[in-house]
C-alpha cells in the first residue's frame, strides 16, 4: 500500500506542473530581493533556470520568470 501511494503522489505533482501551475514569484524569491538565484529557483521542480535567465546574468527577474512559466 505504501509503495503504491508514492508514485501516485509523484504523478499528481507532475500533472500539476504540466498544467502550468507554478509557484508565485514572490513565494520562490526567498530573500525578497526581486530576483531568483539558482538556489532559490532550484526549489521549483521542473524549472529550467538557464533557459529562464534570458539575459544570462545569473538571476531570474519577475519578467524572466513569467516568460519562462508561461512558455
Ligand atoms: Ca532572491
Ligand atoms: Ca536574468
């Protein structure tokens, strides 16, 4: 029973990600400085930091985050 519950939870998490249900920028920005570091962004499962960082300055702004999660 326990072994069946874990994959079900993972499947559910994956399906919500594909539905575009990403966390709010302010929730991910742990220190509230208005930009996401690689560490902060790594808390978002399935988020491609390098792809989202459009100007490659090592941080993801709100604009870059929104563009990334909206595809
Ligand atoms: Ca931050
Ligand atoms: Ca950037």
